[in-house]
């Protein structure tokens, strides 16, 4: 695990919330699309499989398709973000209980400033950065 990946945690959490809102709005827009009559092709279930054309009600196809593609794109990004967030959370959970884990949880997961973390844990602010660097170096070499 590297610092860059850890520091992306909070911005990715914000992006995840934003994506959820965008997906909800797209789903609402999809529900508001006009219903039109469209023709579809089907066949009998048994032999001979005679082709039939039927008229059915459907959402306006071009607009629905465009919204569906946008939802799928945003869902894919959401899955990517969730995987990255899980990787960071799993790394922090793998740190043995103690001061280092508290520092990582407060600083990266909770998004606190080093000064706030230092006050809570009872250390100097400079010690926070040193603890993070030392643990990352140690885990990198393992």
C-alpha cells in the first residue's frame, strides 16, 4: 500500500456519494420517459417457430438506451471505486490493534488532520507523519 492510494480514500468516498446521486437522478429521468408503441418480433415456443410481430408499449427507445448506457458507465465507475476503497479498508484492518491502526483509521478513513489525530492519540503532530511513513515502509519491505 502506498500513501497516494491511502490519500485517495476520502475523495473517492465523495465521488461515490456523487455517483449514487447521479445514478438516482438518471433512474428518475428514465421513469419519466414517454411510453410509446413499438413493434417487436417474437416466435412461437413450439415447432414450427413461426415469427410474429407484436405491438407493445415501451419507453422511448433512443432516450432509454442513452440513459441506460450512462447508468451502466456510472455503475462501472462505482464498482471500480468500491474495489479501491475496500483495498484501503482491508489494508488498515490488517494493521494490528494499537496506536498505528488508530492513526491510520483517524487520518485516512475519518479524514482528520494530523494535528487532530495527534491530540486524540496523545502524540506530537510530527510523530503522526513519522508513524505513517515508518509503518508503510515496514509493510512495503515485508
